[in-house]
C-alpha cells in the first residue's frame, strides 16, 4: 500500500498542510500574479490538491517545467488542455533557461489589466509582483535563480517583508519574490504518488519500489517497446510477460546473486535510473485523457 509507505516519512501531516496553506495564502496576498510550476512529465500528479484554494481569484499562470524531459506531443496536448480550461499555460525548461523570456512576457500580459485598473483609478502604478509556487523538486529554485540571475538588480529588503526575502526585478515592470511557495504533492492519490516517485519528486526511500517500477515498466513498454528492446538487448517476446521482463533486464545487466538468481531490486533501480536519465526516452507519465483518480478529501483545512 503506497499510502502507508509514503505518508509517515514525508512529514506532510494535516497540521503541516494547514500551516503551509496559511503561509502561502499570506504570500499570495502580496502578489498580483501567481506562477504555478508543474512537472511537464506529470502535469496532473505534480499539482497540489488545494492549489485553487491557495491561489483564489489572483491571475494565475501554469508553467510546465522540465519540458526537456517530457514528450513534446504530450506537452502540446497538456498545453491545449489547460488552454481549453481557460488557463494561461506555458512550457519551459528552466535548467537551460529555455522559455524564460516568454514566461516574463506572459506574466506581463496577465498583469496588464491590473495596471490598466491602477491607471484608471489614477494610482501611480508600482511594479507588478509575482511568486512561484510548486511542490518540492519541480524546479522552483532553478527558475528563480535563472530569472534573478538574468535580472540586473535586486530591490533592497523593505520593511514589512520576512527577513531575507527580496523582490527581484525580472521584467520592465515586474518583480518576483525570491522565495518560492512550497506546496505538498498529491500523496493520497496512489497513482500520482507512484509517478512522483518515478520522477524523483519524493525521496527514494519512502515508497514501495516494486509497485512503482511495475507501473513505470508498463508505461515504458506501452509507450516505446523498441527502446526497451534496444536498451537491454531483449528479444521482442521477452516483453510479453511483465514478470519475465524485469528478470530478463536483470539478467542482461548482470544483476545476479548466487545460484544464477536475478536480483530484481537491483534491476528495478537500474531501470529507474535509466528513466530519470532519459535513457528510456522522453516519456510523459500523466495522460490528458486518463480518468483522474478522484480521492475523498478527508483532511480539513
Ligand atoms: P525546487 O525544489 O522546486 O526548488 O527544485 P530545484 O530547482 O531544486 O530543482 C530540482 C532538480 O530538478 C534539480 O536537479 C534541477 O537541476 C532539476 N531541474 C529544474 N528545472 C529543470 C528543467 O527544466 N529541466 C531539467 N532537465 N531539470 C531541471
């Protein structure tokens, strides 16, 4: 049971979640536009369960990060999906900085109505402010550093802000809070939790490797069986049986213990590392057309 495996170690207990929600709501009050960072490989699984409550009515842009690791066709499908939902969405690769300029432009566009309103009211317009929200490991710090590094100046600490927090100028009239809002992932949803594990969003020692890898291998096999055949020098018929498949991979990779028995755990770790290092292709794990796993929300905020 993934839930039991994941929950006790990650320390996102209801109390922590309630506190994080309160803190981020305070942050969000200070900004005009919210940037929600998702992992392009798992746009549904990397979303926070209460994000809409946290964001409220603020203009909001969805950014699919790590697009370099995702399947471009799927990224396009997800972009269309969010657009159909009336969202502003953009795919980027914050590690290389690809898409960062478009992101700044998109946030500026989203904030234009706010600036227009200020002007109409005769308010001397100040800079528009934004914050990056997302679950751990989705790339928040990488993106902040890239955007801040590109910025010429950092505004000085102003009274009333949490010590150490700064607004960084990232556009003509745009400032970014240099501290991200850290949200918790969808751990109650077992399929999402497994995919978070596959992408490395949750720590390696808190989930059941066997069940996670069963799902990953199945998805790799469905998506691109040829990659598996080539990578592990398999005979096509070795893909027919899932149990057999892992054993065959282990055998090819010399994961043997005494008596010629395959060390399946070692084989699982090899395949997982290969997926994460893109040796098994740019595989997007969340499908737009998949039935979302609806979970009963038993946590009170
Ligand atoms: P945070 O916990 O959300 O602040 O995530 P980090 O910024 O620390 O990033 C987590 C890991 O993802 C790091 O190893 C980054 O180098 C990597 N990363 C971040 N953005 C990207 C991206 O767009 N593409 C790739 N390939 N890796 C990324």
